[in-house]
C-alpha cells in the first residue's frame, strides 16, 4: 500500500474522490530499480500500471533487422504499462532502466476490478490513460518526422 497523499500529488489521480484514491492506494506500491534493470519484455503479461516517480526508463523495440534498440526515453511524471488495463493485457514493447528509478505500480488485475465496479473511477482513469497514450503518440510522431528529415 502507498499513501493516498502520494497519489494526490500526480495528475493521473486528479478528479477522483478521497475514497477512490484510498482504494487505489491499497493496490499500489513504490519500487526502486538500479540502472540497467529490465522492467519487462514485449509479449509478457502486463501485470501493473506504472507511473515514473524518479529516473529515466528506455523503451525498447525489436527492429526489422532483429536487433532490440531503445527508441524513446520516459522520464519523471510519465505513465507506462497501460497494457495492464487494455486487452490483451500484454506489454507491446520492452523497458529497461537508464538510471536508478523509483516507480509507483498499481496491481493491474485489481485495478481492472476497481475500474469495472466503480465506473466513475474507471472513466477518470481511462481518460488520463488515453491522454498519456496520445502524448506518447505525439512524441513518437515527432521522433519519426525528425528521423525522416
């Protein structure tokens, strides 16, 4: 469990009631990782929704030549691992810590249960998750345009 106050510090949890934030805090944990640790691999079951509190994470993807390369860095304040709430609940890329990292993790299956039983919570969370996905798509598009130039 994490403190509800920790969750309230982040926009991901804005718009939620005290009871909803408390319920999310009960399924959360903060974990620390050293630099160079693999957090998850593409294709693995997505077990947690993660929010980066400190540090930098490199997103990795296998390129057509068969080599896995970093294609984007995620820094403090970014959401990752939304695959834990979107079917088929599998990671679509790999991630490795580029620096020491502190991460807030919400248990994916329990989060899905909360979102299913409290539709207001589900709506607010999915709105924030959709916003994070849109931001990532914009960053990816910007990166692709710069590579083509």
